[in-house]
């Protein structure tokens, strides 16, 4: 009998999450039935969007998230012993899974070769495809465009910076520390700034005198309010996330906001196209993105970093660390 460790949501977070908002329990798994597999997590994802989901997950429910997991028992011929999958079973060490042939919640881990398997929840997984499709399909870059990326040292932002350079764009990047700025410059950003020590509007006025054509927004809030006036006419904004607002209890899904960083006057007069997205929009093209991203890695055109925290017991502290800027690149917990 397999005993799983499971992180549950014990209290609804108010503002920034606390360790006390989560509870670690043990759960005895049922026997593996025909068509099922038992998997063991080998890498678990920590992502900012989980803060929004903490408003929706039932109390005492399992925290949501993706993981790379190894099949340790199988009664399903499509999933042999020792094979790997990417699933969304959440903050669990072990799970009984009944794979669905065409399901989008369970995918085989792409062939990694010598690359870390954890990339299946990073640059060769959801974050990578978020950057790939969210930038290429929504922003539709062309050589010579000026691109602004915030959260540029994160899992998604760092990939967008490099994809924009591959497409021949000029890239302006913002990150949250001098060390992160240095890394973003290594990735090829033409201009990189620490948003904590730089006046955003003044920097953009200097380095983008003709305006920003494409803006990939991971941060929202005050940053976007300051950046938007520097967009060029007919600019395009891809709204990926708004981590600066996730702990604001006034920002609830489905509730109308009384204020917005997206000034109606600016959007209208500059004739901007502003589009939010969920990466699941491209489920039917998923492997297209993964294949291209992997090819760029092999060619040396796409670099990545992982901030790895060791220990399943550290899931909550690793999650809270996202809101302190603890991670560079993808945040991953290895049990």
C-alpha cells in the first residue's frame, strides 16, 4: 500500500499567503485498478497563478499544480513501469491516475535526452508554451519591432526575451534585482533595468523614443500604468499575468474592477490591441511549441534557469517565495 503526502489548503489566504494557510497530511492510496497507474512526483511546479486558485480551491482540498511524475505501478499498457508523465494532480507525492488517451491534463513527458526532466513543467512545458504562443500568436512580432517584457527573469518572461531576439526584435526587459538584470542581459536583452531602482517611464522614454510596438505583460498594476503611455500607435499587448496584484483581495475573478492600469484614453488614442489569454487555447498545437522550444535549446538559442527547492515539505515556502522574487527562471520543488 502506498502512502501519499498531500498539501491541502487549510485557510483562505488573506493578502500574501502564509505557511499556516497550508496543511500537510498523509493519505493511503487505494489499490491500482485495471487501466490505472500509480505515479510518484519527481518535480513539482510552483507558479504565481496558484494564488488566484487559492481563492477557489475548497478548504481542505489539494493545492493545484503540475508535476513530472514517474509510473511506479501500472495496470495500463500505454503507461509502462518507469515511464514519465506531466499531470495536474497538484501538491501530492503519489497519486493513482487513470490516464485518458486524449486528455489534456495528462501528457507523456517529452523525450528529454540529456536535459533535466523538470523542464517538462518549465521551458518544455506550460511556461514555455505560454511564452511561445502568447508572444508569437498574439503579438505577431516582426524584425525591427521594439518589445517590452516585464517579469523578464521568470520562467515565462525569460523565454519571451529570447524568442523576441530570435525573431529580430529590440528587447527592453525589466526584472527585480541587479543579479536578475545581469542574467537577462546575458539572454540577449538590448536594455535591462531593475524596476525597483529605475523610474520606468523615464527609462522607456530614453530607450524607446519611437514607442513600444509589443508589450508582454507578466506584472500588471502600477508597472503597466506607467508603461502604457510609451506604446507606439497600433501596438499590441499580450496580457499573460498580473503578479503585482495577486495578493490584492480587491482583485477577484469575476468581479468588476473600479480602476485599471489600462487607460481607456491611451488604448483608444493609440489604437492599441490588448489581449489576455490562457495557454490552454493552444492545446491542439501543444507539441508544436515544445518541439520548437527544444530545438532552440539544442541550437543554443534558448537558455533556461531553474530555482530548485529540495524537499516536499517546503512546497508552501517555495510558493510564498515567488512573491518575494526568490526565483530566477522556473521555480521547482524536488521531493
